[in-house]
C-alpha cells in the first residue's frame, strides 16, 4: 500500500452480529452485538490477489476477492470473502473495500464533507456509494455522487449513472434512516430501492483533524437483508 494511499473497509458477519469499519490513517470502529469498540487504523498487506488486514489485537482478517477484478491492478471498489478473528471471536462474512490511489486520497483530504456507504447483502449483491462536497458548497445539492453495484455470478461491477440518496437525522445529529434510489442508466424504467436503519454509531479522528462519524446500518431491498455502514467525514 502506498504511503498516502487510503483504504476504507466495511465488513460484516451477520450470523455473529459483528460489523466493522476500518479507515487507514483514521482508525477502526467495531460493533460486536450492541457493543462498540474503537481500535487502531488497519494495516494492509496485499500478496497477489489475497489481502491480509489487521488492527492491533482488535481484528485480523484474510480477504479473498470475489469476481475477477485484481485488487492490485484496480484500486477501486472490490467485494471480498472475509475470514479470521475479531477480538476473541471467529469471523466469516463479507468485506467491501474502497482503495483510493494517492492522488485521489489527496483530493479527498481537501473536501468539506464526504459521505460513504457500504451495503453488503451477499456474495452476489453489494453496493458502494460516495458523495463528495467541495469547500464552499451550499449543501447536498452540490455534492458529486458516484455509486457502483457489484452483482451476479460471476460477480460484475456496474457503474451507476443516476444514484439518489436521502438521509434522516435525529435531534442529536446522528443518522437514523437512509434511503437509496438507483438507476443504472437514463433509460432505466425502474429504480432499485434500498432502505436502511441505524444500529449504532461512533466517531473516528484522522491525523489531519478530520472527523468521521461511522453509523452501522441494517439494509433491506426486495426481501433481502444485509449489513453495512454509512460514514460521514467532515474536514477539520
């Protein structure tokens, strides 16, 4: 991994009620049932197609990419089978990774606000969305949204042409609900609709003073249920 490269990892094992979000340079937040625990930033080692990622004694996972994308050649979004341990518990689930090249990581550091969603239904369906707000922007209407859908067997990555994101917050400013409408193209007649409810949230602090509010989310779509996260990073 490059010195200034940024990796954001969202992982979940629904059977054991374990979730995690790990951001290089910022830290890790783990959810074990109802308990939230902070941990050090992840350390990543890529050997061919396999990833090894750990954060101190908090977790150690082996990530095996699903589909044909080579995570070394493609620093974008990848879906993985994840196995290992979180704390003292075994882990067997999925992980969605976003790996930003050094130039893109530097661009992210200059943003006023960034929202990042990870949605993990199963090995044949996942989605990643990112909304970026430049300095001086007036609100959500000036954000740049990009989303990718990972689906099928074999797994394919599909860029989404028209994503829409709505978010609801409580009186304390924390996320309570989220909704997505996803059109693959302008010609798509029907949108894919995904809803989510917050399960718990915490905060991570980056070395540059930026703060990331991480909310663990239960997602649902057309009878499918999954886990994931909704992270909001604000500049210092």
